[in-house]
């Protein structure tokens, strides 16, 4: 790599990889894209936690976790095409919506990828192809069968079960409808330039747009959002402005916040309560649907961070954002008990 050049090590089938790569393209940060495969996997074998993407900094250091990486890049390259809205209250809302994309939106991606046999077959073969360096269809298909069995076996753990299907699919349809109505009017959620929230949802959509069943759904239900993805994947030429903070929020942002209040925060709180009581699973109800899955400590951290960020707002920003959060049903969850 050249001096000052970053390196992204990831896979095309990872929403978080696609999110980070799109952020770096938009920010015009010099980087090399490396597809993780069987030949180079040793390079990140000791990186912990073992998740992707891995970002190798110009000094050779490697770090993971896409959202903290986005913020680290903001520290290292301040003011250079930032993805964080300048207005403090909009910054907080964009972080909240990005967090929901990462932790709830990914259930939509995982559900559609591994629920139906047609998607299991297609995507396991493609993902195996991406990793393969030995060559040969037989080797690709063998590894695809192993990978598919492992991923399908994890569905109950992450909440992608037949019982949870109604809530996951209902929220997926609603998110697509909100974006579809939005992108033809105002390209991004907080103005004419993309925020961290746009990139968070772009990462999840990037997978829905590839997998057979959700790709058909997107083309039918959200064709402009389908096209929007291609634009945001490389927005290095986009010039824009943040939305005037004195204007009302867009219907898309309001709708996503309402979903956070009705679904995402109840999900986070139920998980937190179960972890605190040493339970292995948790359940909650939202929009008339029951939902149950295994507990995740990382999502306890997500809720804690959201509360800390809300508490850390200036008095003026908190006063400004509180009515919005209250109307969306989010405010009560942001005040730690």
C-alpha cells in the first residue's frame, strides 16, 4: 500500500463491509479494497473480535466494528466530507437510525438470505465462490453446503425464525416504503448529502438487492431505492448540504423513528433485561406480533451507548430533540431506569 492508504478487508456479502467501503468512497479517503478469501484469511486470523470488515490503517494497525471505525475516521479526517450532521440533534438522530439499521435491519437481511431454499442455495454458492481460491465447482459447492448448514443453524439464535417472520417482514416492507417515498424527493435522510444513517441502511439494502427473493421484492416495491443503492455505493462525486435544522424532519426520518419506538427500543430493552437476569433468551411483543430470540451482550452495549449519547447532548440540543423522540415513542427508552 502507498503511504497514507487504508485497506479494507471484507466480503461483498457483508452489509457492514459495504457500508464502510461506501463511507470511505464518499469521503475520498485513499484505500485498497481486499476481498477476504482462503488465501489471505491468515492476515486477520489474530484480529479480535473475529468480525468483518477489518480496516488496516496506514501504520499497519487493524481494527474492526464498522460504526466505531466510521467515528475513528472522522477523528483522523475532521471536516473532510463528514457523514455526521453538523447540527447536534440531527447527529444524534442519524446515529440512532444507523444503530437500528445495524442491529434490526440486519435481521431483515439474514432472514431473507437464509429462510427460503432458493436464497440459501444461491447465496451459499456465491459466498463460497467469493472465498474460494482453489478453483473448481465441486470445491465451491462442497463449502457452500457447509456454510449454508451453519448459517441456517444460527437463525434461531439471531431471531430469524418462522415465528418472528411477520414482524421482520412487516418492518422490512415499511422501511422500503419510507425510503422509496423519500429518495425521489430528497436524496438522503438529513439533506442532499449522505449521513451515517444513510450508509447504515445502504449496507443492509446492499444485500437485499442481491439475494434472489428480496431483490425481486425491492424491484417491485422500491425500484428507486434499488437504484439509489448504486449511487450511494460510490458517492465520491456527490456534493450537497445538510438539511436546515429549523425545518421539520422528513416523513422518512419520522417514520423510521416511529419504528424505533415501536420495535427497536422494545427489542433492546427486552434483551437488556434478559441479560441482567442471566437468561439465555428473551421475548417481547410489537405491533401485535410476538418475537423471541437469544440474548446478545453487544446489543446491551448498543442501548447503553444510545442512552449515553442522549445524556451527553447539550441542553439546547436535548430540548430540541425531545419532542421528536417523545412523539416517536423513543424518549422513555433513552432515560436509563
